[in-house]
């Protein structure tokens, strides 16, 4: 394929250009392609093994990790079954907790997808399915009055997908919340999740029956909405294969696979593999969103899972040991980092130059600020992506006010990683900006 491209390029080049230089560039392209393909299987196997390590770590059980492993062609069945039991116990505990501590729409949706990926029957989901239905109705009601869901459209779409994959009919009023408006701009991963939910609805059939679950008129509307969304995603793919950033690319490629756009999927997959080889996917949530598309799978494949053959032990691979990830405790200072905090009106409420130690994350920098200034404080909440910043210097981000802490480096570059995964460099300027969403 590379040689065909090279011959075409040579044909289109100015005939005065030296043929030798073009031949060398073609040979280099061929070498790079062979090198990438040669490392492909090793890279994916290494990523699979790393994700499997999280199932025996001290981290809370993550349904997204379980989903990714179930969509992988090879894993340790015993470890995954133990992880499934942890997920079921955690879900039951969360559903039984006080109203303020119960799971969000997106979280319960991920749990339901994880359980379906292990072929759990609907009887074991009797409490979770009605809970998700009610959450989606509340999301839609909030949208009707405020033009936005209670959480966000990504979680809303994930909720619809979870019901659909479990062969549960979704209310028409809830489905209407997935119809995109021309003047609305959404994040790429949100648009991708909308595509997956709409694709599932469009292809849904009545269980044990060969008839469509939704009317022809409804399926036509769904198809039209899906076409608009997928065109947006396709138009946003950069020349290097990325769609947004590398993390949104993982989800976007699922949408491209769902509509069988193999060319753009391959282009994006190569970029993700290059970034993975550079170590970009250490976070278990990011890794769990990456692996399905590397295995040419999407969340839609969960609905087609057949667990009967696993009882024969066909999917055993080598067992893994726990991987412990802790904040480095280095005393070797590598420089300083500048930390600034601004309130919602962009007024500076805190600024300091803080010592930076080898291997320290942004979370470590915040802890250093707390040690150096007794008036400085910050709070986090645990999420599937790791600790999430909720309060800084006595200023709280609030869902009701639709505010959050925007993490920025340099002049105006948003951080692509969380406070535990991002490692500042000496001399870097970090800005924590309370912002609206």
C-alpha cells in the first residue's frame, strides 16, 4: 500500500524533482510502517496486561475497566470474575446509600454495561434498571426547564446506551433529548457517545422477535440525528488522526467503528498506538477507553456478548500481580513551579512559587502549597478518573451553579490530565481558574 502511494506521489511530483530523494522517502515510509505493525501486537498485549493489573490493585473497582477487559480477546477469567463480584457489591452499596451519595446517571450506566458484558441476567439488575430510568427522566425534565441535563449530555447518552444494550425500551421523551440542535456545540466525546446510543436504538429489535423495537418514523429520526453527529466527528479528525485530544479520540473512534468508517478508525488507531508507546495512557480510565478501539470493539458489542464458551476456560491468560501506584516521596528538588488561583471573576486570590520535587504530580504541588501556607486549602472527590478538584482556597465548585475548576498551564493551555496524573515541569506556571460550564 505504501509503495502504491509512493508511486502516485512520484507521478504527481514535478518531473524536475530528483527521483532518488523520492525513492528514499518512500523506503523510509515503508520502514516506519513495518516497524509500527511489528510492534502493534506487543503494544496492545502490554496495555491489556497493565489494565488487568488494576483488577488486583487497591484502587476502587471501576466498571469501565471491567468493560474493556470483557471486550478484550484475552484476559485472566478468575481475576475478572472476582472483579465482577466487587462491582456488584459496590453497586448494591451505592444504590442503598443516602440520596446524596447515590450514583450519577453515567456511573450507574457504566455499572449496567459492565454487568451486561458479563452476561448477568436482568433479575440481578432489578433495582439498577428502574433507578437508571428514573435518573434519565429527571435529566430530561431538567433539560425541558433549563436546556441542559442535570449532569451532562455525555452521561445522558451513556444512560440511554446502557438501557438499550440491556434490551430495555427507552421512553420517546428521553430519546428526544439526544436529537442534536444546530446551534448546540458539544464536546467530541459527547457527540461520540450520542452516536453509540442512537446507533443502538436504531438497530434494536424486540427480544426473541425479529421486529424492530421502535417505529419506522422514530428510526428515521434517529438515523438523521446520527448522520449529523457522525459528520461532525469525521470533519474534526486532524491529519495526524486525532479527533480533539488523544483521550476524546478513543471514544470518537468507537463512533466511527459503529458506522463502519474503517479508514478514519485506522488513521486514529495508529495515532493512539504511537501515543500509547510514549506512555500517554497510564490512567486506568483512559486506558479502559483506549483498549476497545484497539481491539476493533465498541460498547455496542456488549449486547452481543456470549459468555457460554468461557466456562471451558478458553480465555485464560497469565495471572498478574498488583501494581501499586503512589505519589513519589523524593526529596530531590528539581526547581520551582508557579501556582495561581483565580475566582469566578478572574481575580487572583492566591499565588505562590512552590518547590518542585522529582516525580511530583500537580496533586503533590497542591499538598506542598497547603504545607507552606496554613490559609491555603483544597478538597477533592474520588472519581473513576482519579481525584477531582472541588474546592481551592475556600472556593467551592458547585454543580447547581454550573462551576468547575479549570486547570491551565502556560498562557492558556488546558491540562489534558487530572491533578494526580499531571506532572508539572520546573518553571511551569499552573493556573486554577474557577469557571462556568
